[in-house]
């Protein structure tokens, strides 16, 4: 394979987020090279409204005659990910699996090993790692703009949408865990979580997770779907300054605050100045994710959000769950 025309993509699952994958793929690849598999026949009209050259197949069903694809996106319900991903890897397909990759860390490890043994690309849809603001933060941290990394906290809050198959931790926190892992570039030594289930029994609506990393880096993640307003805010603190990333804002999404504390004449003094807006390219994260996936397949590159990254995120989710449930 040498260019985008060589890619034949199958998309499994065309629900709300799956349709975003369909639209994104159709904006990059030749529509006649896209097949969409979905269990709801009514989805066909939505697919054809994106582009009538896209093939729609009811799935599961008789799809053996439609094996003419070399890579796939899995956007089906998470409980189906493992079996479907395993089959596609065994069939020799490169895959991009929506987050979380599976419901169990040992299943993620199995898929990672399977992809490596078959020399196939396994990527997970931690889409915020393809957000240009997150990449700009990473770049600036590595350039020393905030000095030594000390503390990260993230709020991902809203009213709804409530899930019955997973709690707020599993629904929202994978985004934040993936970003923190990316920025810290290490695995936590300790994970502690607490939360409360108010609407449905044993399905936590709000959770607070604390992460302790090497070199005295700490983080906490607050997620809830029982909140009066939408807030998506991450604060990254170093000894020379702080970043604030608020994706829910229309403007000034990424700011740098030259604030902190320093030792002067034997005492601790505060320093602060006005914030600076950090500019970043206006690119769509999902489109960047797709372009990265295709580039990795065509040019044999290692995905940023590869199977190892997905496995590590799941291990943290499992540790948080064990703490939350006092297992």
C-alpha cells in the first residue's frame, strides 16, 4: 500500500459517534472504498445521505462476500469490542477501536499481543491526544515552559448522558487518563478512587480519582454526569507556570499563567502575571486521528495511541474501580 487510494475501510457501528467516523472517513478516503456495518437497517439512509457511494451492510449477517477491506474502525458498544477486534486481527486487518478498547485489561493485552504477532496496527480512539491544544501543551512542557511538572487536575462534568452499562468513571475518565499518561510519560505508582451512586444502584454518577506518579507528580480526575453545567477543564501545574485547557469554551481554550511560588531570601513568595493565550492550529481531532491511523498503516509507523497505551489506560481504570468498589 502506498497511498490513500489503496485503503479500503470498514466501519463497524454507525451510532452517534460511529456516524462521526463515517463522515470523517468520507472526507478523506474515496467513498466507494468505505463499507459500513450496522445492526439497524434504518441507518442505511443516514449513511447514503453522507455519500451514496458508501456501501451499507446489515451486521451481524451474511457479510462473507464483503471481506475486501484492509483496515477497520470499531465503534460498536464496548462489550462487543474484544470479540470483534480479535476476529478482525485474526483476519489480517489493521484496526482502530473506540475507547475503551475493551472492558478488561487482560483482553486489551491479548489484542496487543495478537496485533504484534500478526504485524498489524492496533490503535485506540483516545481522540483528545489528537487535539492540537493537547499536543501544544505536550510540546511546551517538553520545552520547559512550566518548569518541572508537579500537579494535573481534570474536571469532565455535565448533566447526562447517563449510561446503564458503565459508570461515569468508565464513560468519561478514559479521556483524561490518556492525556495525563501522555503528558507525564509514566505509569502511576498508586491509584485511589471514591464516588457515589445516586440514580442507579452501584453505577457511580460522580467519581474522584487520585493518581500518584514517579518524581512526585500528582493528578486527580473529577468526572460526573450529575452536574448543573458542562465543564471540560484540565489544569497542568509546574514550578514556573500553569496551563489551563478548557475545551468547552468557544475561544481562548488554552491559556498559560505565569504563576507559582519561589524561594527568596529564605521565604516563600508568590509570583503571578496576566495570562497568555496559547494559539494552536484549528484542526478537528477526529480527522487528525483518522489521518494518523491511515499514515501508520501506509508508512508502517507506530500509532500514538497504540495497543500498549490502551492497555495501560485500562489497567489504571481497573485499579480505580478496585479502589472505588473497595475490592
